[in-house]
C-alpha cells in the first residue's frame, strides 16, 4: 500500500569526463576562434534522482560502479527523502544485482534473486522497480543530463577537481521534470 509516507524517485546515471563540450557556433567572417580543451582522461559517474515532488539529489563517484555503490545510493536516498522510498531504476549492472535486491527486500533468501526477468523487489521500506530494457525515454532523470551538458557548453574543465567544483555549481541550475508526465502519459 502506498501512502503519503512514501517518496517516489526515478534514478539514472551519467558519465561526465573532464572535457570541454564543443558545439557548433557562429563567428564573424575572417575571425579565427579557438576553443581550449583538456587532455585529461579523468571522469566521474554521476548518480541522480528526482522525486515525484520535483526534488533532486545528485552524487558522483570516480570509481567504477558496483552493487555496493547502488546500495549506498539507496541508503543516501533514504537519508535525503525519508525511510520509505519507491525507486525506479534502469537495468545497469550495479542496480540490477543480487546484493541490491537482498538489501532492498531485507532478506538474504529471496525467491527471485537469480531471475533475469526481475521487474521489482519489494521490502518493508524500499521498493525497487525496473524500467523495461532499452527504454531511456521513460526515465525523466535522463532529461537532467541534457541540462547538465548544456550548462557545461563552452566551459573549459582542466582537471578532476575543477569538474567536481563545477558540478556543485551546475546541479542547482537543473530544473527536474515532473516524473508523472513520463510515467503516466
């Protein structure tokens, strides 16, 4: 049963390298514009969540994500939005994982942890629902990444520390979409 004690969240991830986002632009005839770029190969993976009340939460990791990161993210969402959460996820390996299912269900012996067609995992305080495979258009959090990339247009990011600092400035500029427009067309 869902009531006002539950927060509905959509979640997605985005890979953000240290780079200058380059786009086509107009320049005066005869001018010789230059755009500085970074040669860095560093990056972060951003995890983002949007609530049904259009609140957002973002974090990132420099590490390759695993189920342990997915579990820590669910815990952070509970800290941010309250104990009872319904989370809609894609099927990335770190979200679609036995350890995460067992964490969400509160049981080490669930009937479906080895099933490759799991659509949801229901626990007392966390419900995890999965978007259908290959359907990013259903996930409203995807729209946040377009806004993030637009914010970075023509901004030189020289190193990882600067990228992290810029992300902290960019996140407040993101206008989260209304998730019901995606989930209840």
